[in-house]
């Protein structure tokens, strides 16, 4: 005689069998292709044209699509500065910028600082002063330092500037403040400051 337990067991098994039957299964929906945006970038003096997912960061466009792997992905949140590059003369965190936002912009990465195999003065100074240890943050540090000197020459003040009405002297405090967005986990900060001071052509203060 059929029991309640037997009925529940057999009916449950039959339901599972029907649900898993190929004839009963719903066809998988086709994923529509993701839309792309055309982006033109000038990188280290050369033009590049890309069709990118509009969500692609500038850092990923450089590293994954164009092979400029000098710029590093550290925190990926704009806090460590390892991805710092120079865009239209100003330094930015490329992990926080979408590539489509920089269509038509002029970009300089660490690969573009040296000319014809000769190191940029800032690169050479970092080598002379041991301004790195593991080297992971170094490309961002150097790009930031190059832009720092341009900002200083143009008279831009910083939070450490005592008198914003006058051109700030490039003291150690000024350099530390202006480089505060670039973190060195190896703590090579004194050597980084020394390298920047050398290129700036000023003595220790």
C-alpha cells in the first residue's frame, strides 16, 4: 500500500527529473555584445586609436591594451600613486580615470621620459640617490616628481607653502607635501627627496 512518505519521495523525484530534462530546459539567452567607444590618445608622442568598453580605466587601457606596463596597479583606488602618469602636463592617478574621458589628450608615461636611450634627469637622479628599493612605486614616483618640478616652476603653491602670494621655495617640506600622494612601502623617502632636490638644482633645506 502506498504511504505518504512513498508518495512524497516519488513525486519529488519525478519533478526533479522533468525539470532537468533537456526538452523542458529554457534556452540560454545570448549575451549581447558590450558597446565600445572609440578613443584617440597620444602617448609618449605617438598616436593610438582604441575601441574600448567605456568602463575601461586609463590605467587598464595603457597596460592591458597598449602594453605600457611601466605604470603600476597598486591599490587601484587612487591612494598609493603607483599609477601616476602625466596628462596634458599634469599628473593624475590613471586608475581613477576612464580612458574615454581622455580622448585626444597628450599622455606621458614612464616609458616616454627617456630620449633615445638616455635617461631623463629625474630617472638618473633616482638611480644615483637610490630613490627606490623594490621599485614597484618608482614609475609613479618619477612621473609625479617630473610634474612637481613643472608645477613649482609655474609658482603653484601647496598646503605647505607659508605665503601663497610668493613663489614657494622648494624646501624638503614642500617636496614631501607635493609628493604625499605617492607612497613608498620601502620608505625610500629621504633618497627620493634628495633626487628631486638635485634635479631642481637646490641645496638641502
